[in-house]
C-alpha cells in the first residue's frame, strides 16, 4: 500500500511578526498545521496543534504573559481530533504521534490522541521537562499526558523502509525535529518550526526567537539542499504558502 500524506489545519495564531522574522514589525496571523500519514503498518500524526483549552479560555491556558503575544483563533471543530474525522480516522486509531517539538501549538493536542506512541527527540523531552511550570511556550499539561514516549536521539526511520523518517533539526529548540515523508507523489519535508515561511528559506532570514542561531541557519542550508534534490519543503507557519495546500481528505502526496 502506498504511503498517503494529508494536511490539516488546527486553527490559527496571531503573533508578532518578529517572532518569525527577526527585526520585522507588526503582527501576523499564521496557520497551525498538522499532518496525517497513513502507512500499511500504522497511522501517524505529525504534531497535534493546540489544546482544547485554547478554544474556551485562551488567557487562562496561555497565562498573562503568553496571551500578550499569542492570540489563538481556534474554534470548536478545528482541534486535531475533529480534523481526523475528515479522514474517517478515530483519534484512538493513531498509532504514532511524532512531535516536532513540545511548544504548545505543536503538542497541545497530544491528550486527544490517547493510544499513540509519542515519538520525539530525547533532547526535546529533557529540555521541556526542565522548564518552569509557568513557561510561556512549554506546558507540561500538554505533553506529559500518559502515553508511551519513545525518546529517540538523531535520525529515526519509523517503519524501517525510508518512508517516514525523523530528521533532527535543532535550532528553534534544543531537540527540534522535522519529518521526511516519501510518497508516490514525491518527497515532503515537514519542517515544523525549523523553517516558518518560504521567505525564511529564500532569504535565510532567521526568526527573532531561536535557541541556537548557528544551528538554525545550518538547518536552512540542509533544507535548501533537499529542495534542490526535488523535495517539497512544507513551511511551518506560512499563511500564503498554506493557502495553496490541499486539506484532508484531499491527499497531499
Ligand atoms: Zn515552536
């Protein structure tokens, strides 16, 4: 059975533009993407969007500091569990939940996916667990949700066939990873927050908030090399790019 890749949108966020592109002004509204990969040996979710609490009490959920610069636009029906319904997949059927990293807009929906093995870089788990309870970006209630956690270190081929491969891309956070997916339609790089926008890569424009600038820039160069090889780079939070991406149940690849 060929590997199938689908894109879903789990709400939007309005944030300062400088978060995404250093030294820029104003605000930007960006999509919160997640992806579903259907493989003969499992159903995989890459990132889980935001927590349901962001729909009902965003200020309480994000805290007084968080809500100043992170404004969710997130309605009932946009949470990841509801988006899976477009594919007639029940949340309990997801076998693997791969988190690019554990920021609230990437791991906030983890609790909605009860039976999956969570797959992430050990460095990300350790970093996230070391943050204070009121951290703006990392909420333990998002990701310390009881599923089995498979902590990997480095590249990881999920099904040992080269179709779904975790690629360490630290820089945005200490344990960030991206995902390479090979389908009959070609190779896709699901960047997560390792590359927010098309212009980030085109202009090598780093974000205003980044754990390791040098590492983040090295990741941009790796993405460019993959792009030159023919891989499609799936930018993490690009509103214009995202408008061109077919949503589930239409197949992306
Ligand atoms: Zn992030």
